[in-house]
């Protein structure tokens, strides 16, 4: 079913790329994540955008090197979907990374019809030690280890699909605007075919043992002047063999490039105390 198999696929991808699951927010992070660029208040189109639509080709830079040079960044990845039974699922992942200070915080949360789904976990790394907070908010557990087992750059880059979509001839330039305080170019793709595979094979997972006829698909990416994808969104709508509608949408953001700071989370003291008790 879409509500179980799809979430399992999504969580598996996130676990492999992030090394942990996490839940909830944290006041320890100094961040103002980018909002939906479709909101006129957050993305201002340049005056000449309409005149230049369809005239530019997407050019991407070496994202790993660019982020390493920047020294810090924030990424978010969110999935929202409705299965054939009307069950709403949302999974979100946040990564706050300061490479220069070797500090990071990873947070992941999931809900099912607006209610927390399963356990939660946050991972904080500083001074060569990784601390993990897991379980419900009223009775969390902690553990720690003296290493960071995941590559934050690989995680941030892996959540983006811009390189896969940029190979499609139908990806079109739609103008220039501002996102997260920087000038970006907008590219869009509306093609409900093999592109769904690049979006994570969610339709196949959602169909269970049946098939889904995709009725609508759309992909958008905003790329800055340095060739970094700053925002991406995928959305689809499909119909099952039984005539039921399923939908899904993803959003990826890359913000505060070069200006992300990661403070100690409020639960760090408890995690350190637990580590000392286990020593």
C-alpha cells in the first residue's frame, strides 16, 4: 500500500544517506529555511523573465566542491502523499551542517494523518563525538559514539535530483527570480513518464500489487549563479486500477549556504550525562 511501502522506501533512502532517523525541531539551530518559491512574497521574478523563457540551458556546478568551499549549509527534504484510502503521510528530513567547525545536526520526523508515526531521533555531532536522541519526547533515550559515520556532503547532494532531470530535453527555462536572498533561474518539466523513476519510483511503490496511471507530473528546480540547485519540487497524481486517486509531492531546499551555524541542542547535557553513566 502507498502508506506503508512508500514510507518504507523513503525511510530506507534517508537512513542510508543520513545514518539515522530524527524527529521534531530544535531551538539549537540558527536557521531560516527557504519557503516555497511559488509564494510571491518569497520569490520575486525579474522584469525580463517572461522575455527570456525557454532561452537558457541548465548548467550545474560541482556541488560537493561548492559546498565544501562555502563551509556550511542547510538542507531540507520533505515528502507528502495521500494513498488510495485517503491516508496522508509526511516525512521530513533536515540537515544543518557547519563543515568549518565540524558540527552538524540531523533531524527526521514522520507523521500519518497528522499524528507522529513511529519513533523519532536526532543526531548531533561536535568535537568528534556523535550524540543521538531517540524515542518519544516524554521518554527519550540517548547514546553516543566517537565518530561520524556519514558524509554530510554526500547526503545533501544525494537528496537532490537536478542532475538526473537536467538530462531531459523537455526541461525548460522559465525565467529568473530570487530565492533565499540569491538570484536563481527556474527550470520546469511536465512529463509523466520515465521521469517518475528518477523521482524515487514512488508510484510503483504506492501501487502495491496493482498499477497506477499517472495523470499529472511536474518538476521544478531553482539554480543559483554558481550552478547549485537551491530548491526542487516534484509532484504527481495518479489513478489506480480500482479508480482510486493517489498523490505525492517532494520538496528539497538548500539554504543559508556559507552562513549556517549549529549550536548545542537543548538535549545535549542529558545525552552527555547518559554517556558518562554508560562508560
